[in-house]
């Protein structure tokens, strides 16, 4: 029995007042030939109690990361989000509002998003940010198409962009889908054996529309070569840097070493992983890209009395006005998740962010120390700085290693052969503020016994 | 006023964190990448932070606050059990790269949603990956593109869009690289078959259209339109923005469509949170299924060794479609939104049809009540229906052109007057084919009493003199916001002392 409809039982009364004799009369305009004549072949409606029981049974059967000791990250990170974020986000005034088309009754969300822009601008050191894109991958893709719009006219290498060869294939696929319509060619930038970007190869990208790199890179490396990038590629090629936002409590903001556009997966600030969505994509840029950037932007303004007020601005870039000439098709974004990010950031404060970054990097560094003493196993880029994660090479397939660890109650990390098919004996291990010293010691112990088993 | 950046208390008072596993001095970064100065973020304690955001929330209007008749946005109630379910660790604390045997419950829900959405729309296959309606549109036209490339039909470069379509339709098709052919609608916003006939040809890739249309009218010529487009070898795309009107009564499949996107956040309720998140799965007929994004969920009977981890007699696996376009979002779509919509769907089951019937009942009743109240208040000369029709579907349009001509009262004035009455205003100035348009969508959520009261209040607003309405709203946290000032004096972040 359905229970969400206030007019159940009042249909007749309402129909009669309109002069109709049945609900069918309201659908008389649907031609006979396209009518659905049978009931939907779906099960009976459930009560809230029955639904909850099913939800708990089905979702309860999943292995949550917190049920085990987990070292799985590879782009999404399990961080602590303070309780009050989850409590405040359920305020119906935030939760159940739509896009703020009527600013007079949407000042709360508009101001919160203007503050979000301010927090992100400071974090990445960029004067302009939007209210979020769908995720890190679409933010990367939109940054690339935006850069081409801005630079293509003057580019020597027309319709061409260069991205790091380490960029995970899933992200590359999103980038390709967004770029192919504009005829953009995507070329790869080489990395040295030691994991760092090959600055000589980057020279080939000069005169193209954009260079896209990630900091930390997909293998967790903080690459000290990036501050040289902008000078190599020149003023007319956009430098796009993707970031892990928590790392910026320790690592220099890309806006301070030449980036033109900064993107990233916002999830570590404010949001659980939630099987990969909803999360939020960060997008910030210099003023040169403002008029051709994607997504919604809030501006501070005044009302007719001269009182401080907020509203959406620069909307003429957007699809509802510019239609097929819009800078992007994006309409719905991830505002609510961005709001969770803003709440988390406002509780952290600058020193809290630094502390959180230290905790994440410390867990990773501590793990590096512990694991480097395991004979028969190597840390692939031992001498680089790592944030959150690093790759290890094991004496058998990574897959077998993960199976062994799972039997010991450990979700052992990410099998790098999913990204790089020739790396079947490498794993990417992730450590966050939720990783304890005991977790790492347990991992080291189990890895040691697996290596012993395999080598013997 | 409460300003986040005015809070500048002692460092680190927001929340205390456990000690790091190593001291900061033991960590090493490349010298040139050590952050020189921390972001100039404010410093708030938890009590201050909670009060700030609670204050902000009180300056915002949601469905929980009151009637939200924003046409085309389908602002329906969000059952709270959905929020409880979405916070369970079996979804919130799941990583998309976990192996299949650890997430059978989640995969079974994905499968159930794929099946349910297929059945409701008369499609053969569904992907849940697109995270918004616009991304669903983009995904579908990308599939069309690969389908034609696969068939060697490279000349199909044009996508036909009626001028009354949502802006996302032409924007999405253009992003995929198609040329847009816009065709005029008839005065009632319906499709003009002659205009369509004049533009279809062997260069036609697809037509994108929503039904009911943006005026809330059913396109009775839809089967003919499908025939015209299919007749030249093109594909038909159904924009599911208005799907809430027809569930269980007809389907895009029956109307001849090849593909459809679902706005899960509209039809099945995912709280829209000030502009997102949403979820925009697409359904396609068999000939397009091999091109869908990867992965989708398939199932087979579970074998004995799997039975301990299986949630029913099946084993659920990720499956890569043969000629997949790849990915449009890096992970598996907005899983949290999909779970909420699954919960919403389960509360209706086969009675989803009743949900749509009530949405249509409410829209028609509201139109009737507005005319009734306006007549009794003597203000019925101030507006006309956006289109003449016996019945509407999920939404209705009114034209305030008579009020504008005779009294200088615009649709925007009336919208702002409604804000003063404590409502969210309907959508205004869309669709463009209706002058001084006001687009009203009550959804199935609203009671008859709410609709009656709104109709009375609407008539009251029309009785207010022009000057007062030009000055409305006056009861809201701020009065009319100067959007021109915002664009000319760009202030996009806290200015500090710059």
C-alpha cells in the first residue's frame, strides 16, 4: 500500500470538481496506439519497515571498508569527516532546495557556495572557482576542453593537448569522451623510470593547447619537476594540475607554481567514498579562463536597498541561455556535496588542514619505512616523496597477493595491472588519516609471511 | 549577517585530531614544493560553525519549507528513510574498485534498478553511470555516434532539436560534435511535423525531444515523428525530464524512441541540494546496447562455491558492453543517488503508475483551482493558459502577457509577489514560446488543501497594484538582487583586504 500521496482517497472529489469522471480522462490525450495497457511488471509496494529490512540485508552483505583493514584508495580516500557535517547537511532547507534561480529565498545556499568558492580559491591559490563539477575525472575533461577553447586560435599545435602517461585509463576514457566531439587530439607525456615526469619530453608540448598532470601523481608521488612546467610550455599553453585537496596542507598550491587551471577530486574533504558518487569535482582557474569556463558561479552583489546579497553570475556561458554554444552542457552539479566540503574546511581551519595533511603523509611514510624492511618485496619509487600511496612490487602476481591478504581480513590495495597491463606484479597501497600504526604493522607481518610462502 | 570569514579564533579549535604516526619533521617533500603559506581559511569552533550553517539554512527555501512549484524541476518530497539507507556503511563506506564478491548486495540493487528502469521506459538495456540528466543526454548521443561510425554512416552529423527543448539537449549534442538543427514548435509548443519533414534526411543522426513537452502537453504526433526520423535512418532520443507524468501509462519504447535518459532525482527523488547531486541513467533499445558505457551489471545463476556470499540465487558481475564508448564518470555513477532512488521505487513498486496519476491529477487540479479563484476575485483577465488544452500532464503554463500589456505587471513581478506569500516561485520565462510564461509543476507531493490555498494566494497576488509588485519581495532575507551589479563588479571570493 502506497503511503506517500496526500490525495489518495480524494481523487474523485478533485476530478468531479474539474468535470472529469475518471483518472483515465486525464490521459485521454495519449493516443491509443502508444498506451501501456498492462500493469507494470513490478513487485508490490513496500512499507518503510519492509524496505529498511531489505536495505539492511542487501547493503549489510557488502564488505564495507571499515569492516576490514583497508589499503584501497587509487583516487578515492577514506578520511574522517566530523559528525556535525552529516547532521547539518540533513537540514531540509539545504537538502531539499533546487538550483537558486530565485536568489531572494536562496541566500543561504548562495552565500554558502560563495564561501565554498572562497575556501577553494585559497586552497589552490586561484582567483576563480566554480560550484563543483561531477567528479575529478569530468573536472579534468572540462578543464582540457576549456583550455582548447581559450588557446586554440593562437596554438601552433592546434586541437592538441598532452596528458601524463600515468593518467589512469578510466580517467583517460572520460577525457576522451569529452574531447572527441571538439576534435581534440590527446598525446601522452612520458615519465622517467623513477616516476618523475620527463621534462625533456614536456618540451614537445610547447605550442599545444594544454598540459595535464596530477599532483600527487596517480602513483602517489609528489613530483618536484612540476614547478618547471609552465616555463617549458610557455604562456600560450595551459598548465592544468589535478590535486588531492588534503595534500595542499603541506604541498605548495599549483596556483603558486604556474598552473592556469586547477582541478581535483574534492571527495577527501567532506564526503564518504560512497562507491564513487556522489562526490564533487573541483575546478579553479585564472581570470583568463573565466568567460569560457564550465559550471555555475556565485557572485557577491547587492539588493535594491544596497544590502549585501548573493546570486548566480556569468550565466551567459551556460546551456540554459547559450544552448548549443554553451561552454558545457552541465546543469545539475554536486552543490550539496560541495557544501559538505565547505563545512569540513570551515571546521579544519588552516592549521587543522596542515595537521590532517601531516597525518595522511605520516601514515604513508610510516608504511614505507615498515614495508621497506620486507625482503623479497620492493617499494617501486622508494626515494620519492609520497602522499597517501605508493606502489610495491611483489614476487608473484598482485592478484595472488590480494587474495592472500583478503583471507587475513585485509583489503590489500589496488592491482596496478588494471591500469597498466604490464604491471601484474605491482600493487598500489593507500594510507590515510584512518590508517593506524597497528594496521600497518599487521600489513607488514602478513606481507612478510606471504613473501616467505611464495619465495619458498 | 553571519560571515564565515569573520571568524578568526585560535588555531586548531575546530576539532582535535589524533597524533600523526610520525612527526611532521620526519616527512620530506621536494624543497620547491613545500607550501609557503597556509590558505587563509577562517577558524571556527564547532558551536560557531554549527550556528553559522544553521543561520544560512534559515535563509534558504526547500520543499521541506513549503510548496515548491518550480516547473520542469519535479520538486517532490524526499522520504527520510532514503537518507538513513544511504548512510549505511554498506553503501557509504564502499570503494568502487572492491571485487565483485565483496559487493553482491550493491550489485544486486544496481541490477534491480537497471531492470526496473528498462521496464518502465520500454527499453532493453540500462546504464546507471551518467551522474546527471545532461550527462545522460551526452552519453546517449555518444552511443548514437559510435553506432553510426560502426555502421559506416559517417554522414550523420546533425541532431534535430525543437526550439522548446531544454538547453541541455542542444548543448549535449554539440559537445559530442554534432551540428544542431533547431526546428520551430507550433503555438501550443507541440512538434510541427511539417517543420520536421523539411529537415530530416540522410544526414540526420537523431532527434531529441521530451514528451510531455515543456508546456506539459502530450505530443500526440509522437509516433508519426518517430516514423519520420526512423524513415531516414535516424534515431529518436527521449529526454526523461518529464517522465514523472507518464510512468505506467505509456513509455518511450511504445512511442518509438531508441534511447532515453532518466532524471532519477526528479522521477524517483534524490534530494537536489541546491543544484545537485542528481543521477541520469540512460536506457536504450537492443541495437544500441553494445555501445553503452562500461561496466553494467549482469547476472547468472550462482554456483555452489559462491552461495555463501550470494544475496539470492544469482551471482552479479560487472560486464563490459562489446563496443562500449568507455566511461563518462570515472566510477560507477552516483551510487548514493541510485540507492535513494531504489528505496523510493520500492515504496511504490507496481504502483509507480499511481504516483504519475497523482502528479497529473494535481497539475490539472491546480490549473482548475487557479482559474476558479482568479475568476471569483475578478482577476481572470490578467492571464491565459500558455496553450489551449483540455488536459495537461505534470505541469501547466500560464501567460501573464495580458497583465503585462494592460498593467505593466510581468511574470517576474508575480513570481516575486509569490515569494512574499511564502512560496517558491514557479519557473518563469521558460519555455520561450509562451510570452510572460509561468510554468507550474505541483508534483504528487502536494495535498488538495495546499493547492487550493496556493490558488487563492495566486489570485491575491494578482490583485496587488503594479508598483507594489515591482517592489516585491519585501519579506525575504534580501530584496531583489542586482544581477547586473554582480556581473559588472565581479566578486567571486572573500576579498580579504585586497
